[in-house]
C-alpha cells in the first residue's frame, strides 16, 4: 500500500509543483504587498491599504456589480444547463449530433466570440432588426445599462456546454427502472425531475452550481472583450478595477482588493457548502 501511494505521489508531483510555484507562493507572497506602502523603503502600514480600498467608490462599484452579475448568471446557467440536459436525456439517440456540438462555444477562441457578439448586438445588427420587427425601437445594446444583457448572454453561451456535459453524465446514471415506475404511476416530466431526478443527482447538481458561480465571478473577460478596460458603470466589475490598478503598477491596491474579494468568496462558499451539507443530511 505504501509503495502504491509513493507511485501516485510521483505522478502528482509535477502538477503539485506547478500549482505551488504559480499559485500558492504568489498568493502567500502577495500578502506582503497588501500591508506595505509601495515606496522604496516598502514600509509596513498594516491595514491602511485595506481602509483606503474600502473607501474607494470604484472598488465598491466593481464589487457590487460583480456580486450582482454572479447572482444572476450562476442560477441562470445552472437552470438552463439542467433543462437542456434533461431535454437531451428525454430524446436519447435523436440528439447525438447536438450532444457533439454542445461544447463548441466552450472551445471557441474568445476573440472570435467577441466579433460575433459585437455584430449581433450592433445598432444595425440582427438583434435590433428582430426588435424592430416586433414593433419596438432599436436599443443601444453596447452602451449604458443595456450592456448587461449581451454580457450575460455571452457568458451563458460560452459556459453552458460544459455544465450540460456534467449534468448529462449525472442523468445517465439515474436508474431507468425508477423513471419507468414513475411514468407508470402517471408522474409528468416536471414531477419526475423535482421528486426523483434532482434528489438522485444532488452531488453533481451542487458541483455544477459551484462551478457556475466560480465562472460567474470571472465574468470580467466577457465585459472586457465587449466593452474594454473602462466599460459603463453598470458592468464595471471588480476585475476591471484590479486590472486598471495593475496597469498603474499599484500593486498594494491590487493585492488588497484581491484578498478582500477572496475573503468574501470564502465566506459565501462556506455558507453554500454548509447549506449543501445540511440538505444532504436531511435527504439521506
């Protein structure tokens, strides 16, 4: 057994080494930047950088927008992925081609996606033509508060396929006999999904939600591609703020913002895991 563990550690060593070098060490080393003044002497200032940061209006704006967008995108992605995966599972073999193509947006280069989205939501683009056909006025989708819709849709289109694949694998593991018994008892699709399927795939469903929430916290990429480094205030995210501070070489501000956000994320995910653990205990 000991020899087996040694061989496993040997295979894991390269990945663990890269994780340590590029993630753990920089994360720990950055604490020093967040509590110093950034001068040549690099004097210790304690929590002064954090106090200044939490009084910064742009930081608070970016934090609020990031939390709001993630609160919209994560549940929306989870629900769409579950519905799509359940629909594909119901149709079985008829969806083989669609199952093969569902990951294409996830694999596409982000720069190509940006061009497509800019064309779709242009003032004279296809989306506004549909809006006009419905008898409404055109919308400046790439300006102001309306910019949130293209950003959210781009996020969903990009990340939906990966979540669908996880849900599909979980749904395929649900015993067919259980579903057949439910059908014979007259249970409809919604009833089977809420009373049978979801309780059986609860661990996978929770995993998809966690991954969706993590990806939603990284929505800066979609915002940056569509609106640039200084977007409208409605989509100005925390990552926009940190990216701009990094461009100004204000490492103290960047690290203070990063650790503040990390603390918030740890609290949120800690609460989420506590809820999941309690729900699992009640379920089983």
